[in-house]
């Protein structure tokens, strides 16, 4: 933006203020930087959990949410489906219908 007064002095506040800029990461609520930080924190938990499950011979649905699945899953079915089923009767029904070999 051009300065409105072409005859300004070297210490003109308007000229100094026009050169200030802010990085998007400094405004976490106004950019994707905050979301990226949250995603990175979650990935720091999910990726090692996924690796541990793979080393145990399990096949998680994906890396996203692997820490939650590792912590709460009680059966192989829950790990492979990527869903934790709290209700035991629903879990038994799902196992008998979809994956009797994964109980």
C-alpha cells in the first residue's frame, strides 16, 4: 500500500506500521496452525499405537484413532473394524454375525 504522504520523514510511523506482518502460526485461532498442532499431537500417539498393534499381529483399520482403539478394544473384531463396542450384547451379536473367527 502506498503511503498517503509522499513527503514523509524517515521515522514516519505510517511507513513503519505498513511493514509489520504476522505469521499464521502466531494466530492459532485464525489459521489452520492450531488444527495442525492438534493433529500432530494426536499422530504422536496414534502412530506408535498402530505400530505396536501391527507387531502383535493385529490389523487396525488405520492409523487415525489407533491409540483409542489400542486402549479400549477387547477383541480383534474391534481392532479390525476400528470401533469400540461398549455394550456386550451388541458386541456378541456383531461377532456372531460378521466375524465369528475374530472373537
